[in-house]
C-alpha cells in the first residue's frame, strides 16, 4: 500500500481500474479494459416516479420516495436470503438516475453458524483466499478440496446488487471479496464503476460488465463505515475508527490515515462523512475527547490537517450518526442518534452550534421497528429540503429554513440509508 497522500493536482476523474474475470490481469495504473466501448443505453418508457426520487435501503428491499409529493412507491425486493444486521447495507445512485447499487450481505452468519466446513471447488494449486479478480490462460481443471472457514462467515457472501431504476427491478447480485460489514458504497463519475466497502476492503466493481477489480485492503481493524467522493478530484475518503483514509481512485492506492480521534456512531450510518462541493473540506462526525461528546471535525483536503471541531456538549451526550452539507457550503445538518434531533451547524459560528431541533415524537399507528433512531440525513437537489431516515421504518421531511418537520413517510422495514437521484 502506498503511504503517500494523494496529490490534488491534475484533477481528472479516473476510476480504479477493474480487472475482468477470465482475462489477463490489468495493471491498476493502465487504461486496460476501460478503453473498450461501453454498452449503449437502452431506451424506453420508465417506471420510475417523475422528478427527484429518494431511494431508501432496508434489510430486504428498497423503497422509492417521490420527493415532490413525499409519497412512497412500492418497495423493490432485494434478491438475497436471510436478513442482514441493521445498518449493514448502503445505497448509492448513478448520476443519470438510471441505476442504484446496494452493498449488503447475502445470507446470515447466525443462520449458518452451525454449518460444517464448506467443500469448494478451486483450481489446482490455488487456495480459497486467492482473489477471483484475475485469471491466467490455460487454468487447470478444478479439483475438489475441503476448506476450513470461520463459522461466523459460513454461508455469508458480501454482494453488490444493481437496481434498474427504469424498470424498478433489482438485478442478480455481484459477489465481492472480503468479509465483515458492508456499510458504504459510492458511484464513480461516469456511472460505470462503484466502490463498495467489504469489511476493511474497498472493492471496485465494473457494473457494466459485472466484473470485480483488485481489492484495496486498508488494514486490520480499519473497518470502513463511510465513503465520500471528492466531487472535483480523484480522491475517495474512507471513514474508519479513529481516522479517515484518502484513496486515490486514479491508481488504487491509499494515503496515510488522517487521525481524527473520533469513534463511529453506534448506528453504523454510511453517511458519517461528507465532502464540500469544492472538494476543499471533509467533515466527519463522531464522539471524541476529552469526554466522548458529539463532534464534527473539519479536515482540509489539500494538507490533511484537522481543524477545531464543533462540539455538542452544551446539549447533552450526543452520538452524531450522519451529516449533510448545504449546496452552498454555508452550513451542515447533523443527525444525532442519541437524542433524536437535528443539529444545524452554520459555518459562520462553527465551533458554537445553535440549539438542536428535536424530531417529533412518534405518532400513534406509525411504524415502530428498526433502530428507532435517526440513521441518515440527505438533502434534495435544491438543498431546500432535507430527509431524515429516522429508524422507525420511515423518512421524515425537514425544512432547514423553518426548522420544522413534515409528516413521516412510511418505508420498508429496517430503513438505514437513503440516496437521491433524478428520474431517469
């Protein structure tokens, strides 16, 4: 792993190079199979709602929400078995609104914990740890071998699930390497490649060809809880316990970890990290010293220097789960899962945030499963309305200007995170 901070010069958009299954390995720094033409876009009428749509991912489904009318459409079932742990799934959408991608686990460790060691077919001379992302010509015929696999991971396969938003149908899952939590996913510019978190590994997937590239391992203990893209450069920022790791997506290398001293929210939100529109600042939320109170920490991307954090100590014990940056960069909105409120943070008074805004109490008859705490907050394209995934299997509209909430929108069971896309 390269231990140098990614350069911000030459601000071009290049994806991590993806190597094709069944092809000779392609170097990360080369153009390789990305030089080939992309499949043509298929026309036809769309079943997606008109206007901007929020896609809320839950344990086993994705619910589209019409932002203009604040109406939930029929959930899109996910083709997986078992029920992933709450928060162990995330969603991202393509820039054109035609596709969404969910990273999750297929199968459950609890259901498979008593399963015997698996019998798998691997090429002669290979091991079960050999990545399936490269191949060599004339591979020998497979032989049957018995592989000892930890009981906690038997029967569990981390996957990326493409969802065609035109047809509103989930496609067959794409298996990805790595074990552990699947808390984050982002779509690179152009919409042809996604980066998925698989434990402490970032996995690039060419979603057009359904092929998996060379995984980037961040190191033991560096479970990835969030990913955020610099909108004007080739850097992705990975949120790990106590730090942020900059990743150069042009060559697939990780820079030195930027220490934050912050824990990760207990609700495992995939949006505990955000980048400003100009790419100049990364914001991270969590609990930090000296008393493990709620914090928002700014990081200057050009230098990796951390600034003075905003503190919520004046308002009690806080557990910030997610944040959103206003389009003009003037303020932040932070979802606090400990107190069930929104913390507005104007940059003009960053180190002294104002009084938080408490979420309204659950009304009689509203959904009551899930985490029962806010887990995500996103803005509509105009930035005039926000939407809080509140963990009651509902999305709660919020008006930042008036600091008022709209009526809860019921969604699928176990709601965790949300992504917004234009109608295709």
